[in-house]
C-alpha cells in the first residue's frame, strides 16, 4: 500500500509532528510512503522521502518542494508550462499533525469533506480528546473514571498543593506545570494562559502509576503492549520531546489482570467514537482504581514502538476504514413546495 | 459590508439550507450579498443573486454557474482561456449549512484553516451542539438543566410511554418520533437508526412550554425576542419545514422575569464557546424549571425573524469576530536537537 503522511501544521506541536513523521519513515518499510508537509502558513508541500530530515524544514528549504492543493480525493499540483493539474497517487492518508489542525478536527473535517480515505480521528472524537474538560465528561459518560478537576479563571483553587495546572486544549504537556505553592501557581497560571483561555487544575497525586495503551478497532481489536511509564516526578514538554524516540520503555512488567482491565477501559473510550483512528490512552492507577488521564487520538509516531508488528496494524486499519454515511439528496421537499405553490 | 453566504452541503438538511439562504436574501437589504452553494457532491458554485430560487437547485440548473475552489482567504475560480485565477471579493462569510458539513464542524474547520473570516460556530462548539449526548453533558458542566435521557441499542427503555426518540446527531427534528407504545417504538427505532447509530430516548413531558431565544456576543450581548413556541403535540420534520417562513410566531406574551432567566441560561451556554456564532437555544419550561432542549448553532435563516433589527446584529457580529490564536513556529526545538547532535 501507499500511505500519504500529512504532518506539520499551524500547531504548537509543529516540530513534534516533523520528528514524528521522520520516525515513521524509518519504521515503515513494507509499504510505500509519501509525505505532505503543512507549513506554518498552512501551505501544502510534497516532500521527497530523501528530504525527510528535520533541517530541511527548520531552514525553510522545504519551500522549494512542489506546492500542493487539497482537492476531492486527495492533493494536486500544477505541472509544467501549461499548468496541467496532476493528482498525487496514494491509497490511504495518515493524519500525523499533532495539536492544532490535526487533533482539533480541522484536517479530519477536510479529509472527510474531500472524501479522502485516512487513518485519523474524526471531528467529534477530536473535540472530545482535544479539550480536557470534554474528555473528562465523555469518559464519565462511558463509565471510565477520571481525576477530579476544577476550571479556574485565576490562580486560586479548592485543591491543596501540590496541584497540576493545564491549558485545557493542548497535548504534549505544553504549558502544563506541577505547582507546590502559591508563587509557583501564579507563575504557572500565566504560562498556561499563554496557550489557552480555558485552564484546569487537578490534584497532583503522589505515587500514581501511569500506563499507556495504544490500539484500534480494525475488524477485530488490535492492542499494543502496555507501557508502564517511568517518570521522575513529571516530564515537561522539552524533556518529553528530546526523549521522543523512546529507546528505553518498560514493556515487560505489567500484570495480566491489569492489562485486561486497561483494555476494557480502552474499549469503552474507543467504541463507536474513535473509528478509523489509532489512538493511545494514558491511564493512571492509584489504589487499584484505573483513571483515564488523556486520550491521544494521534500519538507521537502513532506509538509504533508499542506494537509487535506496527506495519500489519497500519495495513489492517487501512483496509477496514469506515466510510461516511451516504446522504441522498433528491429535492423532494422543494418539489413539494413548488407543487403546493402551483409553480 | 459584503457577506458571502455559504449554503447547501452534503446534509439531510440540504434543502432547508437552500430555503434558509433564499429567505436571508430577502431579509438582508442594507448589505451586499454573495452566495456560494455547496452541492450534494460538495462542489462549490458561485450563485448569482437573481438565481436564488429553489427551482434553480432542484432542477440542477445551478451546475451552469461558476465553479469555485476554497483557498486561503476565500474562494477562487479560473477565468477565461488562460485560466487565470480570480478571487471572490467579500468581507465576511456566513456559514448557513444546516446539519452535516455546516454544523458538524467540517466547514467551520475549513474556514479557520483557510483563514476565512466567518460568522460560524467553531469546530468544538459544533461537536457539542451536533451530538445531543454531548450537548447534555456540556449543559450540565455549565450548570444548565437538561431533560434526562437514555442511550439505547434496541427499542427498549427504562422510561414509561410516551417517550421521544431521537438520532443523536441530527437537527430539524429529522428522524425524531414521539412514541406511545411498543409497536410505535419498534418502528420509530428503525427510522432513527437510518440517520444515526447513536440513538437516545427521553420521557415525553406533557404540558411542557417551549421558548426559543437567539443571540450572540458581539462586544456586548445581543438577544432576540423570546419566542414561545406553540405546537400541536410535536412538529415533525416536514411540518417544521413547510412552516419554515414562520409567519405566525408568538413574541408578545413572555414574562420579563422568565425572559431574564432564559438569557442567563443562554449566556452560560454561549460564553467562551460559541464566539463568532449567532445561535438559538431552545428551552423547555416545566414546573418553573428551565431546561435546555437543544442548541442550534446555525438556526434556520439565522432566526432573523426574532430580531428587531437583524441587519445591525449581523454587522455588529461581523465587526467583532474573534481571530484564531497566533502560533509562533521558530524551530527552536529542532535547532536544539541539531546542536545536541553536533550537526
């Protein structure tokens, strides 16, 4: 199959997306790959595989690549003197834009509007996972526990320190701080406010264990291994980013019973909502209760490192993509009105 | 100002949107209007004002109009032999696509992606109002009461008859039925399932009063008059549609105190979520408690009939549109990695 990886975007996670796409280039060998870069101005470029290096983007060299337009069924460009329109040939697109544009529903909506087959969360599941307040409300609806929280308009909360403060609509820990006293709270509030107007706080729970599980529904359920995340207190954006390749992950020590319970919770979140997406759910475990921390509808490099055979997962998902419901428009109501009017 | 009204769409409410746009053509006189039709295949057409008649669309005549493409800042077409690209000139777009494409977040996302100024709900507020389950969860978060409900997978419910059954993701009462016994329930369930996989039931409450209130935040709050909706039991899609021009509405009998309470509830729903949209909230009143029934983020003809001076409302909203947050992308993380690698 030929996958078209769409990455970049007007997003705080623009650079993460570039690294994410470069990582996938090395991880996918059986399938053909093409790359579409969305630059910070939201222009589309076709990037040759050999140019998939971070410097190519940071230096602006990418601007010499073929410029694309999104259109029905895919992307096109104008060729030669006579500007003949040529389409990019591929089987399935992969939405790999992290944060805004990719995970807020913009690109998913465009892909659906233009009838482009893609591995991507849809608009509604983006809205649910992009806004942490909605994530919590949704998880409760599905019978999954979440950490309690408070929406704040100033650095003041009902919770005792330490607390964790988060902009409601960002991933990759951007703008997130753990705060131990009021001074830190004041500062962290201003930081969070730079990223979103909607800010939440949660109690920072000591001794919580974190488990990540990725997966999708492609005819049957496909689950990754469970990753037990070992952290020193809290990984901020930069640490997480520099550590993006995740060389050392802990995949061997998870209790079978816990694994089953994590999968049950994953299914509750995913079912009838995240179809067509390969997502990662990040769970907390405390006093034997599983809490959903967040839903990553487009995890970094699609969490390929968690799967035994990532390429098979991609292929299965690609072959089981659900189509949008067909709507018949036959103008029967307008015709009735016309008749009623005697026209 | 020149408004560009975008209507049609691949939606069960495609025809409603056409009627909605035609109605607005007659209601807006001070401002210039241009019209972009999204046909059932999601092709864009520029429709001349004199062609804004329902028959022009139902007969397919619209296909002779200029075909447009969406692009940065607006819409463009190819002119003449040399296919020179020309842009459509306008100040502010109005998203008037009811149902899918317009109210599910697709067009709103595209408008934001392409940096097109528009009166429209955004993606997140679309997701909230498009899915009735999310609407209810959201209203509760905002401290607004809603009618209790149950998600069902078969025609079976904990509620006593009569009940009301609804596909979760459609407006304009499409697929909605009031059901008085199990036979009707079985049939109505199948009808609802044609429109969505997610079905809810609510108790059908006799003697409930319905009040509609439209408005927006444009620097200051702007509210419409309150409409007390007089219904014979229940208006189904066809009745509502045939009655679309709403000649006889009841705007004079609403108690001042009730009006204030409706406005307070409207503000709770709208604030920090529905910016840039002119919405209509439909409330129920029963035993002196106000319930949110639904949020119409793009009401029919923008509920112009409820406002004293609709054109002033449009203009104020257009002049106070909030821009998307700017994101600076400066490649500092990639540059750091490059340095760390010694490249």
